[in-house]
C-alpha cells in the first residue's frame, strides 16, 4: 500500500516479554505467520496475514518488561514536525523521532489524557500491506477519560475533521481525513476500573468473531466485552495472556441501522 495521508493509522506493534508465546497466541487467534526476527532492530518481528505485513511483535526494552501493550502509529510526512506539534498542544514526546534504518522514522508520544501512540514517517516501510482483511488491522479508537482534551489535541496535531455520533448513550467522536473516516474516540465510562489509563484500542479483522473469541479464551486470553453485533460489524474486546488489550471484529456481520453522524 502507498504512503498514507497524515494522521492515518498506518502500523501497529506490541512489546512482549514472551515473544514466542505472543506469536503462538496471535498465530492461532488471527492466523498470523511471522518473519525472521531482525536482531539489528531489537529482534523486531513482522506478522503477516495471507502473506501481507499487518503488525509486529518485539521483546521489551530494558525496564519495560511485563508492560505488554499494542501501539498504533499515525502517519506523518515529517515526524520531527509532528513531535513539535505534540509538545505545543499539551502532549508528551516519550521517544524522540528516531530513524529506523531505511525503513522510516518513528517517535512515541502521549496525548494530554494519557493515551500512548506512535508516529511513523514512512521510508521503505510504508505500513500496513492490508487493511480490513481477516487478520489485518481494521479500526482503532482512543478511549479517554478526558474527551475534550483528546479532541482538541488530535484536531490540532493532525488534519482531522471531527464529527459526533448522535447517541445519548455514548460520547463518541469520529475523525475524518478528506472523505475517509480514520479514527474514533470513546469517552471511558465508570465501568472502566480507575487504574485503567486512557489508551488506544486496536481492532483486528476476523472472519468469525465468536470463533476468534473462543480460540483466544481457550489460549488464556480474557474476554472484556462482547461479542456484540453492531451496524459496523460483530466485535469483542479481549486481553491476550500477557495483558495486551485488543479487539476483534467481523466486518461482514452487521446488525441495526447506522447511527446518525453530525458535524461538531
């Protein structure tokens, strides 16, 4: 796939203390296969769905053992400039822009509500080679306790146009780039334990949500929510055996009418 417009989710990876365990779990649940570990880049190992690069797993950096978490990367034509915007708008740069060989330039950041995300300036590695196909990235939402801060931050740093879902039951925004909706934002309710910080929830597509949930829980994963049918697909929220949260969604199984979306 070509380099994505600024602000578009373009890659996802996660650190695991037990990389082989993660490969076995996601291989069974999402059908992933894995390339060779790149010792030059901290044993970074790409995951493939039907031969297309869709994510990566990597051992933790020193001091970060046991902190498994999926990280979503947003595309940027200039990672250094994006890092400047992040600071200027109340965010924190956790890792300064760093060239990763000829593959591209990455940085890690945190929004003002505490949600961690990545920025990717593509070089030879342009990001996801598939989107929305079984095993591939499908969607992402920022779950935040401070929605106003997150909304202001995201629209200041990236060229997003915010829209609101007209539903009194949830506080949900979507962010468009041009005609494409690329990201969601959900206000965290009191159902979330207070120790759970704001975070980015990454959805991976599956051909059968219930089957994926059954495989995940049999292998030690924890079902957090669902499965639930919606106008967008049948989905469920899970944690893998090492504690990394993610969701699965069957985009082909939909139920109900699409909610109304209005300009903010």
